[in-house]
C-alpha cells in the first residue's frame, strides 16, 4: 500500500515518497519526537502477520543498529503501528527508521559513464572502510551495488541497507526449502535479495555466504566505476548468471591509467572460488590507499592484467545447471514483478 503525505506511523509522519526496491518502499518522514527527518522503509506486509518473524528481524536490527561508521547509513529503530491518516486508522505497518542521506546514488553517477581513476579509487577506499567496519562486527552486506551507495553533497560516501539482506532472508528461510539452489530469493516476502550482476557465484548457487561475498560485490562495483559498465552484464538474468559463473570480465575495458596493482586487486576480488578470493576488506582499503599514494607502473599491452588462467574449470553439465538456475531466476523475477504491479493497481486491499 502506497502511503500518502500526512500518514502517521508511530511517532513518524510521512512527508513524501523517495522510492521503492526489493527491501520495501521508502519515504521521507519526520520524527516528531526528536524533530529530525528520516528515511522510513516500510517492510513487506508479511512482517505484520507473523510475530515470530518480526521478533527475529528485531534481533537482527539490533545488531545492525550497533554499526557506527561515517560511511554507513545508520538504523535508528523499528517503527510499529497502524498507519493513521486523516480518514482514520489504516493497516498495521512495520517500518525501519533509517538515516536520511541526501544526494545521488553511485548508480546515478555512473549513468554519465566511467569515473576518473583517482576519484573512483577514493570512493572505493570509503566503501572498503565501511565493509571492514561491518565485517569486524560480523555483519555482511550481501547486497552491495551502486544503487546502495549514496554520494552526499559534501562528497562523502554512505553505504545503505547494510545487513538488511540477511535480516530479511532469515525470515524467508523456511520458504526456500523447496528451492535449495536459489537461497537469494525470498518468494513469500516478494523480494529477490541481491542484484544478479553483483551476486557472487556462491550466492547464485545457493551456498552459504560470508564476508567474501561482499569482497566479490566490491570488485564488481570497482570494476564498473573504472570501466563504466558492469563486470558481468547481459540482456537477461539468464545471461548475467551464466556470465558471472563461467566468464571473466573484459579487462581490456579498464582505462590504461589503472595501476597494475589495482588490476591485480580486482582479479583477487573476482575469483569465482571464494577460497581463492581476497578475504579481508581491511586489506582492500590498504591496497587501494597504497595505489593512490604510489600508483606504480600503469597498464601496458604487455601486462594486460588478469587472464583466463584464474578461471575455474566449468564442466558441460555445470553450464546446463547454471542455465536452469538462471531461467528460474528469470521466472521468479517476472512473478515478483507481476505481484508488485497487481498490488499497486488495487485501490483497496487486494484479496
């Protein structure tokens, strides 16, 4: 249900819509108690119907609220109330009160093409620093992508939705038992956790994930900042999943002035086998800071960067399985999109 200006959820009054995504609809709202504007993320309706799910989510939100870092958008709390409007009491709603961050997203910035190498590396340092701080508290983002990185008017980086993928996916764990190879998809909640182009191979295969999943996504984001295109793209989810599981990024797309040590760092981030991947976000930050301080030799045709030697062997039966998995992703995405369209078309609660 879309909320209108003036709707009250607890001590928060909705001012305007900001946007919507897999994690829920987001509104600018006024905290009437503390007198500040916040981003109010309204969670899927399922939360209001299941006290056990809500309790588990609240426990996870408490951990996320403990993150205190200048490059991480904070969680202020959980708001729970019937949405009050001028016409009376509305449906019961669960929402997260988040730090309101003004400015474009990194995805908006990339619409204009690649980012100059020094600027891209500076942004990457801040993102890696945020990952490092969260990983120290055992919080994994699981959905790092340009759309979840804000660039403030002051030029600072703010990473959004830290850990929410896990908080929501835990609620849907039971729903995925019938689809063990697609653990990133929360069907009952109506969301797909993670964007295929930034999803690690282990996520796509439904395996357990850890901080190395964020390292992979970081590599995808840094590559895109430098090259101006996704590391693993395609015309469909099928194409993207097959690409990230079987191919290397087009390293020739990187600008000639990208330092060799940065190219090598990207190759270590984008190892398909997580055991061969860089493990620590702190090391990421240090390597990039070193490249900014002492770029060293630039790329030359004789040192063309990572090659197919780091690509794991993919057997024919594995490719067939990947195609089936990607088709399942495409089908689920279309079902979720149809469900969202139906909900938005209802003037009153849909039956």
